[in-house]
C-alpha cells in the first residue's frame, strides 16, 4: 500500500468516526465559533499600536513622550487628557512617517 493510500484511508476513518460521534450528517456545515470568542483574544487597538511602536524601537528615541496603554483610554477627566493624547498621537505618527520616508519628512 502506498503512502497516499494510507493517508486517504486515515482521512476517511477520521471523517467517519467524527461524523458518527457527533451524530451530524456528512453534508451538514460545521458551525463557526462565535465572534465574541475571537474578539476577546484581540487586544485593544491602542495596545497593538503601542506594541508596534516598541517593536520598531520608537520608544528608545530621546524625545519619547512616554506613551502607555493608559494614554489612549478614556477616563473621568478625559477632556483634560485630550491634549496629551493628541500630542502623543502626533508624535508617534510623525516618527512612523519618518521611518517610512525620512527625506519627505525633512521637507515637511
């Protein structure tokens, strides 16, 4: 018996045993996991943004404004922190653009 025949038989056996154990007909579609389970594993956008800045070593620059995961989260005094959030976002975006096209950034 060839390896491909063994793989085919193994696949048929696994498919038959899983269908028999779940009492689901072969042609029935499998249900996908609910989106809530998937989204619970994804960190907030601000955390991803901060992680990417650190990955690019932007946090090692001398003028790093100490952007943390709390920087972009709303709080009771959100209106007072808005200026700081805007400053951090502008700084980070400028540095990202600088990495992408240093010559263009110098002319702006």
